[in-house]
């Protein structure tokens, strides 16, 4: 399995391993679900931070050009 494997497929594989082994560890499935939630939240935060960074950079560039125009006059 690679990083692109869907979470549902991984969960099914773990459940099959549990069945084959004859015992389960419910904490593992709960941990996997928590990791999925954390991962999604982190992705959303990264997207938000990138967007904020782009906005700040474009705002700073806009102020620079205004300042340059004022100095030319």
C-alpha cells in the first residue's frame, strides 16, 4: 500500500488482518480514524495559511507600487 490508498481500503485490510489473527484491537481503528481527522484538519490549515500568505504578498506588492508612484510624483 502507498500513501494514495483510500482510508476505507486500509480500514478493510486492517479488519481482515484482525479476522485472520483471531483477535482485534479496537484502539487501533480509533487511532486510524483520529489520524484521518487530524490529517484533514492539517490540510485545511495549510490551505488557509497558503491563501493568507498569497493575500499578504499581493497586498504588500500593492502598497509598494503605490509608494513608488507617490515618490515619482
